């Protein structure tokens, strides 16, 4: 509104031809525009960070179909399960925090999204090791599918958080954000159940046979 008023005053002053009024109106319009840009900077930065978070998840998801990038030492399924359980807890805590942030500190949505996104590559890599350590074909598929569901749900959360950060007082936008978080939480729960089911075929990885990918 201040910008619109300032521009209108400038146009009126220019039409009247009074140079003093034109100078004053131009200064007022400039101040209003600068104020608007300053107010928009946090939102613009948050939006860019949210896009980066989405890209991070997309890249991690693209790696789900290939061998782990860093295989390291052989692990038992239980070791993988323990690490993945911790990762799941971190994700659940992260998306819950993001829901709160989208309402209370919307300017931080992008930064928080990036922190959560940084967890996904580790989830993908460790899931592939866990799948290799399970002798059950059905368990392998369930683990990979559950991980894909988490990644997709997290990407949706980031998209909704980006919208909520730009309009935190919009009830409809916040409702969509809450729905996305609920879906993400449910995906994590299914993944944890898949981890428990996979323990039936627990074995140590030898030679890293990832032919199932």
C-alpha cells in the first residue's frame, strides 16, 4: 500500500509540474520501495532455501536405485536397523519442528527444510545396506519402497512449508501443511515397521551383492 500511494503521489506531482513536490514524492516512493524489498528479503531467501531442500531430496531419491556411494565395512542388518531407527527419529523430529516454524518463524522455513533434507541421503544409503543385509526379497522391496515414500512425503512437506512460510496466517495453507506432515509421519512409521519385518532375514553383508537394486 505504501508503495502504491508513493507512486500515485509521484505521478500527481509530475502532472502538476511542481519540481519540489516531484522530488519529495520521488523520495517517499523510493523509501517505500526499499522498505518493501527489505521486508521481502527473508521470504525470498527462505523460498530459495526451500527449493534447494527439494533438490537435495530429488538427488537422494535418484540414487535409491543404485549401489551405495560409500559401502564401508560389512554390517549386520541389526547395525543398519539401529542407524536407520535413529535417522527415522531425527526425521520425525525435524518435520514436527518445521510445522511449528511455519507458523511461528516462517522466515526460517527454508533453513530448517535444508537441515531436514540433509538427512535423506544418509537414509537412502543406509537403507540400501540394510536391504542387502536382508535375505528376504519381500523385505528388500518393502525397505526400498518405504524409503521412497518417505522421500516423496518429505518433498511434499517442503513444498507446503514453502507456501506456509509465504503466507503463515492463511488457514487453508496451514491445513495443507499439517496434512503433509501427518502423511510424512505415517510414512516414517511404515518404514520403521518395514525395518522390524526385515529383521527376520538378518545376515551380515558379504561382498555387497546389490543385484536386487
